């Protein structure tokens, strides 16, 4: 069995025992008077307000979708997808009450994506399964489930959209072969783009100025690669002098000039075309926290310590913000940050509580923070740039916050 899978499974099982003993929050725990956030709507993830591990939301023109792991719930369920109207929190008519998915595998869900030619297909991903659902009907379109007894066969890292289809890395650890596969969004038909006899985790792609399709990825320890699918060859490889511990987050491509990679302790900026090192930053620990990029700025958030912001071209430190309640015992679950009107939004906190923070992207100064109406906002979040609505969750609820009316005076 893969050692990382064993460790994560043990951690989640221990956490599940802890949460299963907790009492359910009473309905009156939603108390808008206890928060300065302008809450547009808030809904329990389960009807009985059971706890869940909820991943960051994904949004479309009209809807917002969440997916959660039932490990912390008080009743036996499969992984659940819920879909709401973005504006008012009404259930999507095809997803009323949410849809529980029992695929017979024990690996926890890692991703929910929305793709398809009309952005109408939900992709649900774990290390042992890949599913596609129609957003409009709530019906399963297709699914791929790997043999749960064969621990050497699994999907790696995080998938990404590839046009209207989905791109995922399938690993056969027994033969040490990694397959970069495209799956048709409507049928699930698999097309192998290329195979690699080195470790491959998460894959990102781009089109260069000549129209070639490039794939960027990092191996398990210290090398980053660019693979040109058009000529079917690795075009550059960058190897660090020191090995590191890998993370599974997507590389970030900046204007087809730079590509940013992260491992557990390092952020590396490479030239997009040549793989030449532009700069490298040593970080305390960012294993489960993706870096973020916006308008020339690279934002790095460690598990504890200072949030830092660098200029992507000069590598100069633009600011550091230490007064943000970071803790070694933080409960952030793979917390994605997001940006709106010049401010950075994220969740963070200690063992017993977690806050939504707003800091200036220009200076790193804390504008405000708030625990929210349900005594804690945690995990990743997403912001609708058209409306200023921020979508996030607590341990047992999902909610929509109007940033243009927050904080309430």
C-alpha cells in the first residue's frame, strides 16, 4: 500500500472518531447577529446538520456546487454533492437534498470540477475513482472505479480540465509507469496522451506561441519537467541540488513566461520555454496549502508563520503579514485563497476555531477577520467576481457572503 495513503487514512479515521462524539449544532447556532459578515444565505450540508469534510466550492454562471466526505457524519453515507442557486441558495431542482455517491471504494474525495463543452458536467475525483454527472439532471454519465484491493493502481494528484474534457494521471506503481490520460466528458472514453517512466503527480498544460501543447509536472522529489506533446518529447528538465518532499497542487503558468512549482518546503519559478531557474524560495511548510498568483504577485501561505508576497519577475519580497492567526494546529483543509477588488481572502485559525480573513493584496495589512455565523469558517473558498459573492463553509454548513456589504457596520 502507498505509504501516504496509509498515513492520511489513519489521520482521517482518528479525526472521524473525534468528530463522531461531538453533539450536533442546534439550529439556532446560525446567528447573524454574532457576525459582521453579510450572509446572503446559509444551508446545512446534511439535513440533520451532521459534520462533514467539505471541499472548496466550484461555481458556474448560475450555480455553486460543494462536495463532502461523510467521515464525520453520524450516519453512514457516501460522498455527497450539493448544488445551489448562487444568488439565493435554493436547491438546484435536479439536486434537491444533495446526491450521495457510494462507489464502493474507501478513498476520500479530493476534487470536484465543472467542465464539458457547456460547463454542464460535474467531475468527482478520488484516488480510486473518477465520475461524471450531468449538472442539469443530476444523473451519472459514466464512472471509472479502480480495484480497491490493488493499492499500486491509483489516480495521482489533482485532475485538471483539458478543453471540454478532463485530464488525470493514472499510476501503476507496480510497473513504475505513469499515464497521462484524457477522459471524454460525455462518455468517459480514455485516451492516453503519453506515458512516463518517472514519478508524475499533478499535471498542468498550456499552448506555446508555435501552437504546441506543453505539459508541466514535478516528480516525487526534486525535478520539474516540460513535455511537448506535439513532438512527443521532454523539452526541458530542471533538477534542484537538494531533494524535497512533493505536493500535488497544479503548477501555475504565468503569461506563458514563467511556471511556478511548489513542494513541501520550496517554491520555484522557472522560465516557461527553457526551464531556466528564475528564482527559488525556501518556505517553512506548505504541504497542503496551494500558492496563489495574481497580477504579478505570488502569495505563499505556510502552515504557520508569515504569509509572504513576492514579485514574480524580480522575486523581491513585496510584503509579509504575520498577524493573521496562523497556528501549527490549524484546521485548514487544503484551503484555496481567492482575490476580490484588491483584497486577499482565506480561512485560518487554531485548533478550536477558524476565521475568514481579508487582507490588502497591496500591503498585507489585515482589513478584518470574522468567525462567521456558524462558529467557524474553514477550508477553501471561491469568489464570484461579477457579484462579489464569496462561497465557503463551516464544519456542517455552506454559505454565501456578500463582500460588497461586508463587514457590516
